[in-house]
C-alpha cells in the first residue's frame, strides 16, 4: 500500500534532465518543484546560473514552474523572486495543501502537472496523494540531521527496488 505513494514515475540523475523535449515526450505541461537538494543546496540562497538557464528554457517552451517547500517563507520567497514564479513555503509535505496551491497559482491541469523532488516521503508522496506523477532525483547534498538519516533509511529500500525495476534487474 505504501508503495503506491512512494513510487516515482521517473528517476533521473538531475533536474536538468527535465528539458522541454522530455516534457513534450511525457505530456508534462507544468512542473511543481522542491528547491533544497533538488535544484540547489541549502547553502544557495538564490537560483544558480544553471537553474536560471533551465527555468528560462522551460518558460520559453510554455511550461510553468512553481515551488512547493517545507522550508521557511524567507528562504522560499527569496529563492523564487528572481524567477518570478509562484512559491509556497511551510507546506507540510506530504500534505496536499502546497500542491493544490501551486496548481491553482499556475492554472495547470493536474493530468499534465508533475512534481520534481529529491525525497520519496515528502515530494513523491505529496504528488501521489494528489494524483500527480512524480520525478525523483538524488539529493545534491544531504543534511546529516537525525531526521534526515531516518527518512533516507526508510526511503533506501524503496529506491533500490525502483532502480532495479527501472534497469530491468531482479536481483537484490
């Protein structure tokens, strides 16, 4: 049962693989993104040049982006400001509240909206609880707090299983 809420639809190596071509190929018309460890490290207060270029390419292709984060409003709004995209902080992921707000702000169709994040227990679960597809990428630089170590330990067997299935392997 938990598997259906934690199974990403796509496992990619980095956010930058979500290109306009990838979106067209998979019917993605809007993107909800986590920020920390998905697009940048916790230490990057603003979008990096690669993130700015990535956003510009998606925007030019007509694919809107919004941010849904569990982080503080100051962090999330400061990061989102240079991009001019809707951003929602302290969302309590895996709550559906932030996803609902992001879809409303973008005016997107949930059938074409995909959630991009680095955590199964927050990002993927938020997407799945709302009926969205999810893309997961490895964390850029994990926090080493006790909470994050526990979350990653819970996620590890699920990720191993999904990666085996993705590669067509059946071994352990």
